[in-house]
C-alpha cells in the first residue's frame, strides 16, 4: 500500500495545472450510455475513480480510447452495450457508480446496479434516485444488495420509455439530480426537477447532454426542466465536451499555499467555481488574484483563523472542510467549523491531533485553536478529502510526515505529489 513521505517547512513557488473535475468527469462518463454514437470528452482527469468508471463501462460493452498525444481527451462508444449491469466488485469503492442507473434505464429499459460503496464519511442514501425514477414509471426492487429496475413493457412486449414527471426530492442531492436529469433526457414528455442541486458539475453535465441533443433548461437553479427526446447523438473529437476545472483540487492547492506560504499560480482553473472558499481564504489573510483562467495565491506569514459552516452550493463546500481545517491548525486564533452535510466527516481530526493540532469536536462542530507549528508523525488517511488535509498539514509540519492509505488520495487527485514536487515541496511516494 503506497504512502506519501513529506518533509515539511518548504515554501511553495511556481505554477500548477489544475485537472478536470472528478465530480464532473464521473457523471459525464456515465452520460455516454445515453447514446449509441461515439462521444468525445476533453480534460478528463487521470484518477482512480475515473479508471474504476471506465472498467465499469467496459464491463457493459463500452469502448474507450485515450488520444495518444493527449491522455486527457477520450472517445467513448456505447453503441454495443450488451450487459446493463453494475456488479458489486466494480462499484464497491465508488458511490458515483449509481450514476449508471438512470442512463441504462432510459436507453435500455432495464438495469441491475449494485448498491454503491465509497468513502465512509456518512450516509448518502439512494432512495431519492429510486423515488424519482419510480415517478417516471420505472418498476424497481432492491434485494440482495442490488437495485433491479425496468420500464413497463410496450405493446410489442419490448421495454417502453420512461414517462416525464414532476419530481421533488426530499433533500438537495447532487447525484440524484444528475441521475434523474440523465434519465429524463430520453423520457417521453416533460420532466421537471424541483429542489435540484446547484453545483457547477450539474451545469457541466447539462451542457454535455445539450451538446448531445438533449433539451434542458434551468440548470444551475433549483428547477430544471427537461423535454425528452427519442435519441441523443454523439460528439466527434472536433466538438469534444470540455470538462470544467476541478474546484476542489483548486481549493486544496489554495489552502496548501495559504498554510505553507509561497507564491503559486494555478493554471486552467476558474475562480468563479469556488468564490466562497476564496472569500474565506482572503479573510484568513491569504492574497489571491483571480484572472480569466488562472488564480495566483500568495501566503505570507501566519494565516488568521477563520470559522465557517458547510452548506450546499453556493455555500462553503463540504469537500473543502478538511483542507481548510488543516490551514486553521497553524493559524493565529481560534475558529469554529460546523459540518452540516455529512455526519461522519471529522475522521481526520484525530490524525491532525497526532501532528500536534489542537481540535475539540462536539457533535457536528469542531473548534480549532491554531498552534505555531505542527510536528511530523505517521498518520492514516480515512477518506479522500481527509487525505488532502493530512498532506497540507505535512507540508507545514517540522520533520517527516508519513501519510498512509493514500489510495484515497489517488481516487480524486490527479498526481498530487508530482504537482507539489514541481512547486518546491519535499514529497515522495513510497511504494508499499
């Protein structure tokens, strides 16, 4: 099992290229199931979760080819899908695998999808996905760990189409919004999604679907209207869909520079995607200059402690809570952090304490009192974003920090240690 060895205390200097967004790439990859024609995607990040999704799609019969001169550009072809099933062996490490359910049901009239796994950061039930698809006419049972779904048979005995419906989810759910939006593109009639999530990744998915011929309005608002069409077409290389930059990777590097100090320019990113995080970093005393496709971040001196409360977009993202907590660990002052999205997302706290952090947890809140310095130690990553917080803490800790179980990090960060090494961090991957 690979580990990261970090020798802290170095300022960061230089440029970092931000990769495509994991949380946009995964639904975009699943969306290719909606068309029998090849679909080209650009800015696909090289992540373990992407590799897992590609294996899942290949198991169904989807072919995928990366361009030889640009590994971030892919052409996928779902024209010969013959196995509309997502087995447990391929989805147990990734909750986003549920995103194949809507496209499979919409195009093929049947699907068998294992209940997903992923980071143990809290409950993320799929009942809203099921409720929405049932409102569109799907017949669904859950047994033996699998979701079995079918559309009612037509007059010819073949699977019929889903029916448009007005769907109001009981909570704001990102993957639920994405799954139902994809399913609705091939449904008969109009579907209206109420209480839809607002995340930029949903807008990215909608833009891909529209480019494939879908009729969608209202993406980025709480009401999305989809007029179903009979088929979606593909996208040739010349019209490849460009996946948006990863706002969480961007925010992670911003926090790293804010904590460790330095002067770094993040390229191929978009400050509009994480305005709340940038505002909080500026409040912490970090200097940030946002350009059209870059963000320059300068960390000079010890940051100031800043409290926040995680919320659905456009609030402070839960996926940035751990990284900002790491910055607060070495900040001047005391800050309260309130986690409102997931009930088990403070698992990194005990590992940060091993490095010398002063943190007290009370239910869904944590109070962080900054210390002048952290001390290197061996720590264990417990989930994707927790692993990033430990890397940030290791960058500022005295001595050596060894981060174990970094397979979590590889799920969502595109060669993070290589990018940090290029801007002056003393970091290396230790093969297990």
